[in-house]
């Protein structure tokens, strides 16, 4: 993947995350795009209350991962880098 393709991919992912961020922020949390690997693995960092929220697995899968997969269907995997149960 060249730099231009990666930049486009990151922009699409950030846009997808922006659709979910207001809900995370309302509960004192957020998400940060940590990395997009060359083999299309997206790594996210959950921030604030999202790290320890008992609903973080559901939020991660049904909110964050679903939004990214709709925007970029060819992503292979979405992982949380700072929540071991979601990696």
C-alpha cells in the first residue's frame, strides 16, 4: 500500500470514527486511531471511561468496528491496543 492509499484509508477510518465519537464523548470516553498496518489491520486506542466501561466490548464491536467495516469493507481486523480482551 502506497502513502496515498494509506492516507485515503486513514481519512475514511477517521470519518467513520467521527460518527461514533459523540456517543463516546457523552459518556466521558473517546477513541484514537493508533495504527493501520500494511495488511489492513486497524488498531484503536480506547480513551477515558471507554477503557474500563463494562459495555466496551459491545461498543467496540457494534459501534466502532461496524462503522469502520461499513466505510472500509476490505479491512481485515479491528483491534483495541489497550484493552486486552478486545485485541
